[in-house]
């Protein structure tokens, strides 16, 4: 098994400096808000004389208890100062910078002072090298010199944090010690964080409370250049300093906001990702995207910029270099469309050779629609601003026939239906396997924790033994396979099995989207008390996502068990679910820390699940079943497959399609029916039969207009919605089944102030009925008469309401209350 060092050095340092483009790409907006402290040129202690420096560094608090240590520090400081004094400079910092020691990583810098000392007094004793290291440590701790951050990260600092805690900032390091004591399992992390903090003090000066967010980001970037990996400890350092309260309130919750996420790019940056040579066309694309920006989210803006700048104009310039007009010749337009219809990618074969693979682009017509919209928008805007958009109006190279998607929709529906039909029958197998895998992993973890290191774990038939681990990783139960020697992290396996089970259960029982699952929080679990029985019904609130509308789902007993297991697992010692920041991969923004239900702890940081990690969990869960598809290949499943399975299973078991539409949060019922893997005729007949059965079994009085008392009771549970002629009483997030023909709807409560408007509607309907009868439009007459009856009914409701409000009630003359005779009553009276 190959082992990679976590902090191996990348030589040489001079060649690893990040370019300005790389620094800009990593969220330049945040970096401008939180810059690092600038390196100081001069400070009082670096300008002291050698005698003053030696006297200060050999007196308390720099004076250790051991005499041998005192002597070593004195010798080291003296020899290091002698060497630095031989180098030109006004301060010790200038001499240190001019010495060239920072070009020698690690402990190699001691070659320079050893060479100087050997020239002065012959070959020095062997202990001088250790004295020089000790002397440099004291000069750094005493703030006499401040080495550069990259050079400090090439060295090991065994005693730096201890010395800094003694002589620089005892109170600050004591707070770190107390924080580490509250987390005994992260003692190694706390030690590394303290060393990194000491490095920042050594390079920037000051105390722990003087460290800024920008200093941590600079350390973060330097680790990227100096080390292969910075490790989790760079995040842990930031979290500990943020917990101390030394950062401003608007500081990001995690340092990952500066590195792993690019953030939202500007429109210019979105377009400039592609090498467009024609500057006027590039500026036109920028202006076009800026014009559309107010009506688009960032994900849509990003997609349009990729299409117009990347798939459209960059490829057009590749086919016809030097082109500077949107009027494409027919041959060029045909060549571009053929090129767009094929997607090419390069892969590396087993022998190391690169092979280009071409495949049809399934969404080619979607890309054509965006380009056609670009041409049509320019033509439309030119009527309002001819000077700005008129010069670019040309014939669109894409016709209506080229973007018709009826055939593609049918093919896609067939593929998705076949995918659903393959996975729906095996869903019980996946559910039971995920549950058994979770229980088995938990039992193995409990058994391993009760087993002594080095002994065979009971119940594994001798295949696993408890591994002997270092003290730093002792809190993690590792197992070792007796046959192969491979080590397994049983804690990680148990965590992965549990979250795979939880993801499968929540997805299949709710049918929610991938992003909706990842945004579930503890606050999403709410309750509703039935007014008739007083029974409490648990509900799951789904935050707005794709359709920008939230909805409430009824929590079944199975789902309640899963949610309770998740909450129990995440609760901290104080009983609350930890807050975790969440990065929106579509909008490229960091959401504030929330009590997310799908989060995990890595080190001391609580991280939200990412879409990639969720897919990894599902891959592991389906792989454990051993299921295969029709071709014999291992079966795959995605989060959206559960959504299609949920709709198909619900409708096939009698759930009305319009109810399934509300549960899934679809704007159009056709979308819901597109998820169901059955024929449309079956759906229509089943729905009609269901409505007929419901009307035959329910009493007719349920369809009458509700009374005022019934209406007030109804509005007590639902939000009022204002429309132009009154208040609509539809339930929250439910569609209008009357297609907004409000005068027909029994749930419309007309506003008396809008009586004139309703009269206009009634008069207009009468005129339209007369016209339809005159022209012989008999089909339209029937619909208009229904609307007329509704308008007259609303007028009657308005008149009845006005009549009730005009009736005066005699309440009598109120009497005057006599003042109370007691002192307390007089004091209580106003």
C-alpha cells in the first residue's frame, strides 16, 4: 500500500508562487474585504543594539529554569547575533533578509552562520548547530526578526508554540489550552493549530488577538504553494480563532469560503473565460448578459454565458477566424450546428495514450434555443433602443423547426420511464440492504470499541483484529484485516452506512429534490394541530428551491423514525444540533450556518453534505445490493430517480395527480405526469373514475358556498391571498384549479370596495354573450354564462355583506365606574 506524506515539500519555493490570475480566481471579493496585515519594515525591537537584545533575551520571561537551557540559549543568541552583525543592514530584520537564509529550506540555513563562525575561529564544535537553532528561536520569539511565512512553513517547530506561550502571549495561548481541554479527542489538532498560530505571530508580530482573517487566508494560500496538502488543520486553525471572538462578525464561518469556492463571477469574468478575439462581439455579449441579469439567477446567467461565449461564438471564431458580425453565412451556420451536435472529450487509456471520444450532445437543442433567444432579444430591444441594439440586428441562423423538441421529449420520456421501471421493483431490496448495512456497521463498531488493541474482534470469524494505533488517532477504532493487512476505519464505515440509509429513506419517502434534501434543517420539522381532534400532525417544511416556492409535507411514521434518528445522532452535549455553513453550488454563495440535518463532523468542523458526497453514499448503498440492470452492468441510482419512483408509486396506488403535483412542488401537472412511468390514458381514466367516486360518496352540501362562520374558521389555518376583486382563500402553495377565473371560484371573498369592478365584469360578460349568440358561437356561450352566473353571485355576496355591516346595534350608554376606596385600587387606576 502506497503512503503519501501529507505535508511533503514542493521544491523549489521560487517556482511555486501563485499567479495573480489564480489568486483572483479564489473569491477575490472576500479577499478584498479581509486583506492580510502588511509586513512591517521597522519596529522597536528589531532596531535594538546587540547588547540590548542579548540582555533582554537572557532575562525573564525568556529565562528558563534549567541552567543548561540558559547556557544554550545565551550561546545561541550570541553566535546568531555575531553572524547577523557581519551582514550589512540598519536593523536585524534587514540583515536577516539580506543573508539569504530563507532561500535554504528547513535547517539548511545554519550552513551560513557555521561557515562564518569557522572563518572567525576555526571549525566550531558539534553542538553549535543546535545552539544556532535555539538562538534563532529566541530571536523570533523576542520579535527581533520576522521570517517570511513560506520559509517558516518549510521547518518543523517543536518548541515554537511553547516559547510563544511563555514570552509573547500567555493569556491567548491559555485560552487555546482551555478550548482544547473541552475537546479531548482533538488534542493533536489543537497542538498543530497552536503551532500554526505561533507561526503567524512569528511572521506578523503582535498577539493572538491581533491576528486577522486575512492573515489566516495568507497562511492558507502559502500552504497550498509550499505543501502538497494543507490538511484539515488549516480549517481547524481558523475555527479556533473565530471561536475566540477575535474576528469581526461578518467574517465567513469557514476559511473554505476563500479557497474551495470561487464565488459569483462578474459578467465580464463569465465571458472572459473563453478566448473571444472579436472585441465588439465580446462587449455585446457582456451588455446582453447585463441586460438580462435582473431577471435571472446566477446559475441561469452562468449557463447562458457558457452557451453564447463558449459553445457559440468561440466555436464560430474557430471555424471562421476574423469574423466580426452576427450575420453568419449559411455554410458557416451549418458547420457550427454540426459541431455543436457532437460532444468531444479526451481520455487517457491504460497504456497512457490520449484518445478523443465523440458522443451526441443530448441538450443540443437547448443550446440552440439560447442562441435563438439572443438574436430575437436583440431584434426586440432594437425597437426601444435602436442606437444601442439596432446595429446588431440580423437574420437569426436558427429556425423554429430546428428547436422543436417534441420527438426529443418523447425519447427522453421513454428513457426515464424505462429507468424508473428498472428501479421501482428493486427499491425494497435497496431499502432493506441499506438498513442491514447500517445495523451491521454499528454493531461492528460497538464490538471493536470494546475490544483490546491487537486482538481479534469477536463476531468477525477471525477476519478482523483491532488495530494498534498511535495516541493521536486512539479515539478512532481502526480494524486490520488478518488476511491482507489492510486497515479500515470502522467509525467512518459506520457513519457512511448510516447516512446512506438516511438519504435513501428520506428521498424515497418524500420525493424531494437533491438540493432540497441537502438544505433540510432542524427548523424544517414542524407540527400542526388538527382543530377537530387536537391531534398533532408532524410536517416537513421544504425550503424554496427550483420553483422558488416552499411547501409542507406530511411526515409518515417511517419518515418520523428516520428524522428522529438523524436528530439524535447530530445533537451535541447541549442538546442542540450544530450549525454548519452551506455552499450553494448553483448560486456560488455561502449560506449562513444552519442546523442542517445532513452534515458531518471532520475534525472540529461541521461540514454540510455536498451533492458529490450524497451521490457517493448512494453509489455505496446500491453497490452493496449487487443489483444489475438489463444489460448485466451494476445498477446505478441518482437522487432524482427516487423522485420519479415516488411519483410513479404514489399515483399507481391511488393518489390523485394534482395532489402529487402539490407534494412535488411542480408548477405544471404535465411535469408531474411526465415523472409517472405509465401511459397518459391510464392516468386520465383513473383520475376521472376517482372524481366520480368521490362525488357519489360525499354529501351534496359539501359543495355549497360556505357560510361566514365556516369561512372564518377556514381562514384561521391558511394565509389570505389578495386578488384584484377580493381575497382568495386557496391553501398556501396550492395551484388555482379555476385558471384564475376568480368570479367562478367559491373560495373568492369579494371586496365591497370592488363592486364597481365586478359590475364591469358582469356587463362585459353580458355583451360578450350577446355577441357570441349573434355570431353563432354556441360553444363559447355556455362558458360565458357560467362566468356570468359567478359574477352575479359575487355581487349578491357583496350586497349581503354591506347590508349586514350597515345594521346598527344599540349597545346603550356606558356607566361611569366609581373610584375604588382602597389605596391599592387608587394606585392601580390610570
